[in-house]
């Protein structure tokens, strides 16, 4: 499907919402399909927090399967026979874009925690600069889930003249206190690992114990209560009676599952990137600096499809409905599709059977 992997250096420094500047901004990018003559068939896929630019096509260098392989390709939801699909790793991401792992030109060492704070707005601005590189004036669609959905909403507001249609999946107008608390748990797990070394671990032993803990927490975040009950219930971890096992060793299948998650944790995702991206999500609030959410979204011109899932307790239906109402009140064309899936917050990533007809209908304007 004409896949291409590349690193694109933006032609000038990237000014950030914090007031700081990235002097040598570059983005790791993958594209699928062919850009047509008038450059009107481009779709921007904005990735979630622990994903990368490897959304489709061939696996990444570490052999990990593309995270949206079920959605991108010939004849799939985002049909590469018709569209030119772009997915870029965000600034501060763990996939080859400029990030805490990049060399700081002032010190010659990896930035670590000297890397500036990144916000969702900075990600959207970097995406707009990427379109300049490709000579694309206007996207046919921007689509993403969770953090990717936040990027879509920010792009639609900040760069409203460069977007025909928008789809934000499992994305609310701001991050809840509950989710902020969960991200702080994950950050504290990294901080507590002695190998973290205040973010300067790149030349030494990596903080694998901390990453193992974040992987365990993340696994529970992605699944809902009902899914865990159906998958594990109170099934025992093994046939060995608890009396013959080590004290407090996993006795239940769900404990054993989490232990396996921790054991399999690797530095496929840079711990510092996790810190920066969770903080970017914490700081995300569409209404910040505005009198109301309605006023905040009034700049959006592209029709917006909002998608929620019954099993997604982190970004629930009622919060997405509030965003839909604000868009409607601001005269932004909007539809809110509420779907069912057993995959919880990860539904959009693992099962697009219900999502596909919604996306394809939104991509094709009515006659």
C-alpha cells in the first residue's frame, strides 16, 4: 500500500505553548497510500499515548505489530486505495521524534528532564507544520482516539482552515481528576525506580521495574470491571494449591496476568516519554482561557464526529455528550456515536467493526 517510513525535519524552530522553543524539531512519520494530484485525499491519524507512527503497514523494527493494522490498508476503514494516510510520532513521543531521548544541542547529552513541557496544542502545531512539508493545504480528515482525539480537537480549533472533517474517539473536553490521579500513579512508579536517575538513565541501567509497574497499572486502565470479570473472574492462577506456593505468590488468574505483564515490560516505550505525555494529557483542557466550553469550540469549522464506548469508563458517554452539546450550541456540525465493545478504553484500537460504518459515512459527505 505504498508505505513509507521517514524522519522529517521541520524547516524552522517550533514555538511551544510554554514559551520555550524546540530548535531542531523533527518527527518520525509513516505514510500509506498515494497523495493525489491536487493533494486533497490526505488523512491524518493522531496516535494515542503509548502508540507511535507505526499505525499500519509493516511491523516496527522491534517486530511489534502496527497498532491500527485493522483500520489502515487497502479496502479497510481508512482505505489506502483512496486516501493518503499520515501518522506522525508526536513531539516527546517514544518513536523517533524529538523527545527527552534526543540529544540536547546545548549539552551534547540526551535532554532527559531538561526537555521542555509539551502540550496537546504543541502536537497540533507540529502536525500543521508537517502538512506544510507535504504541501497539503487541507486534510480530508483528522482522526484519533484518546490522546489522538485530543489532538484532533486541538487541530480542528487551532488550524480550522486546514481540515474538512474531524473524528475524535474516546476524547473529552478536558482530563478528569480521576485520570490525572491515575497518571500520577504511573509517574510515581517511574520516579521510585532507583535506576530512573532523575531522567538521565540513557547511558546506564534503565528503570525497568518502574516501567513494569506502569504496564501493570495501564493494563487495568484499559479494561473495565466487566471485562476483567469475564476474562478472569476468581479463577485460580494455577492448579497448584496455594499452600504449596510462595507466600503471596499469585493465587488468582488476574494476579498471574499482571505478573506476566510486568515481566514482559521492556523499554519499547521510553519512561521519560511516558512522563511527558501523561503530563500533556493532564494539562489538556479545551475551555482553559475561555469564558465557556461553547466559546472555546466556536472556532471549529469542520464537522466533528465524536465517538464514545459503553465500556470506556475513563472517557464516559456523558462527558463526550457535554462536548457534543457545546459544539452544537456553537453551530459546529456534530454527531455523537455511542458504540458497544468488550474492549473498554481500547475498543477503537482493537475492534473497528462498529466504528468502520460510522467513519466511512462521515468521510463521504451526503449528496
